[in-house]
C-alpha cells in the first residue's frame, strides 16, 4: 500500500511508523512525509532516512480552503491508499475529508469519545479519570469523532502531571499506530456502512 504521513512537529509517531515499515519489511511505500510547517523537526529525521519529505506551508495560503485545496491536489498526485495524520495540527475541512473518505487515519491522545480537541492530558487530569489512552480512528468531518480502529489505555497515577501522562502515553501511541499500519498493510481493516470498523482475524 502507499501511504502519505502528515506531520506538524516532532514526528515521533511518523518515526515509529517508518521504523516499523523498515524493520518488518511491511509492504508499505511511504510516498511522502508532508508537513504544514517548514520547521517541523520530523522533516529532518525523514530526510536523513531518505524518505520523501515535503513542506506545504499553510501560512502560504490566504484561507483554510485554499490550503486544503492545495493539499488535496498534492495528495491526489501522490495517490496514497491512506493518509496517516501523525501530530498534524491543522483541522481539515469537510470537503477535503469527504474527498478522501475512509482513507484518512488519525491518532489522538485520549480514549475517544472522551476529550476530543487539544490539551487532552489536562482534560483527563481535570476529570479525574483513572484511565487515559490513545485512539487511532478514521477521520470524518466532525473533529476527533471518526470510527475507531484501535485504542490502548494507561492508568493515571495520583502524582501524574500533563507532562508525565504525555510521556508515558507516547510509546503506547507508537505501538498502537504501528499495529494499525500492519493491519492496513495486510488489508484487514474494514470500515462498515454502519460506520464501525472491523479488523479481520482480530478477536
Ligand atoms: C501525539 O501525542 C499525537 O497523538 C498528538 O500530537 C502528538 C504528536 O507527537 N496528536 P509526534 O509529532 O508524533 O511526536
């Protein structure tokens, strides 16, 4: 399968995906690592690895619609089977999402549907939940609400801070996203007409 990975910053999830492809020899062609920010640290890592790193700076466009249109044109040319959002911090418009319906996947640092949006670790601590986690899901026009592909949970400790929670969750995110990519590469992920995801061969 062909995948484009969209980042905005550090890109550690992108790195975990790329490492998984390389070390396991997955049949995955990473056709682009695309950032909306030229200063994203993940771009340097991708370039050093010989991955095709590209910048499409949202600041170069007058409106969200114009940026979405340019991103859509670029991705149409790349023709990925899946667009994997990995710390991509731009909200994609409904037209963009519908155009790539069922092909955009995101990782979100909470157990959705709890805590959509930003500052998920602060939200979790403020609510006093005992379990936190991450969710890999298909992207729909409603932010952080799409069909769930995979989740993993971590316990919240009494002395946790947003930073400690984020640090403990990050390697879990990497594992869950890597697992999702394996399933996608194996063609095992089905998005049903009922908006639910099933993974063939998974219990
Ligand atoms: C991750 O926690 C991801 O879930 C969230 O932003 C962070 C990105 O980290 N959306 P990285 O750029 O993948 O290192």
